[in-house]
C-alpha cells in the first residue's frame, strides 16, 4: 500500500545539458537569476561551462557566501532581484544555495517590504497563493542535501530561535542536473558531513510513518552506496567513479525522503545546530543509531535496514557513525560542542518540530530526547 510522487526531471549528465533544459522551460527565456557560491566559481570549469550556456540570456547573479540561510538573508537576496523580471532561477551549489533558489522561485512577484513581512509570509504560507512563482533548476555541488528533488526549503529564524520552512508542492525543481564531477573538489569535511546528512535522509525515510514500498527501495540503495563508498571517497576524493556513487546515493536518499520527510533525528538536529552551531549532517547523524534503537521494533523489515548498513545491530551502527565522524574530524560527543545540562534541556524542549518529530514511528517525549542526548554527551 502507498503512493509515490516526484515530478522533478532528473538529468544525470554534464552541466551543459542546461541549454536543452532552458529551451524546454521556455525557448523565449530572457532573464535568469543564477545563485552560486561566489569565490572562484566564475573561473571554475563548471562556471565557465554554465556562463557559456547562458550567453543568450540576461543573467543576474547572486553570490551566496553564507550557510544555513536566515529569513534576513532571504530578504537580502529577494531585494536584489525584486525589480529584475526573471522567468527562471538556476541554483548551483550546496543545500543553502538550492534552498534559497527554491524560496526565491516561490516568492517571485510578491510584495515584501521588510524581513518581518517575509517572516509572516513564510509562517502563514502565504506564498502558496502566489501565481507568479517561476521554475527553478537545481544543480547540486555536494552529495547530501537532496534539495534538488524535494519541495521544501529550510529558512532559519535565528531572532526567534526557530527553524522555518518554505514548503509547497509547486516548488519542486523543474529539473535537477546531477553532474558528479562538480563534487570532485569538495573538501573532505564537507564531503563527510553532507554524506552523513544523506545517510540520515535515507534512514529516516525508511522508518518514517509515511514510508512506502518505493521510497524504501530508494532508502536501502542510498544507504548501501553511501556506507560502501564513504571511506573510499574520503581517501580518494578525486576518483570520479566514487563521486558518482556518492552522488547517486544522495539522489536516491533525496527521492526517498521527498515522499516521507525526516523524523526524530532531523527534528533533534535543528536545536543542536541553533544552540551548539553543529554542522547539519553531524547534528542529524549524531543521534541516528540511538533513535534507531528506540524505533527498531516498529521498523518494517528492520533486518533489511541493518543489511544495507552491513551490520547486525544498532550498536554497530553507532560504531560506524562514530568511525565516520572521527575520520572526518568531528566529535560524536556533545560535550565537545560545549553542551551542558542546561543546554541539553533547552535542546530537548525545542526538538519537537511539527511534521518531523511526529513523523517518527515511535512517539518520543521530552524525557526520551533528554535521555538520547545524555547518552551521547
Ligand atoms: Fe538534512
């Protein structure tokens, strides 16, 4: 039983396939907004190919040199393009770039005079009334986010200490271009943290209340690819075959959780990031095995999940994740992120994001979350 839906066209190809994609969207396309990481992007091979493909259109570039975009950041980028009549957005980068691209696609043409207006628009989901939204193309340069195949974007509201979402079924990307060569220069730490994020997407999708026969297949394949290649790609970062496997692992994970969303680990990760500044993939993976232990008896075909990880128990998964953390220079203990009892209480109290925590197969209480956090302190 169950249903599966994902409308994103996926091109596993070189970046210059974008020319055909833009033609499919609209052969008369005039104005495009291009979001990228900045720095040396324009001199990079990917940048040069992309600029060549976009030669015939007017391009407004936005350099995104921040991570975990806040509502203030989104407003800042929105103001830069509000008077530019763009018909399409192209985002090339990691999760932050793709989430901003998606959000700006949804907000096109809306009247937004301040960041507090924008905050209200996001909170009240007023963008779903917007008829002027535009298509966007997602080109991930990390193997982890899955944002190129999901219909939501994370926008933080640090002033109020919460995570918000722009979440609308009309803002799936028109096309995702998966070009694994773009990830070949990704630094080791980012390779690891984004892979761990994808591993959590796949695993949480597997046990999510909304999982189904199709999403579970994507989950298992994603887990196998990520686990089997994690250490190899870490040691041979320039090996394109390995990068390809990791890109597919991340894509499959994205396809799995695009239909199920995430669960307790992601829900707990948001206050871990807000309170302790933890990198997203580490914040999500640090509780993965502990939550799995609690969920285990409620997981459909739980043996298949262990097999995909190549282990025979949840405690072995804990060891595996700790090994991945150690390899990539991250600690698996909260005390190393300057947590203390008081902060753990705050994190536990703020770990209940709607649509995430209540998507966990076992209902967790604040006390359960505190216990999980203390067990990795
Ligand atoms: Fe994530």
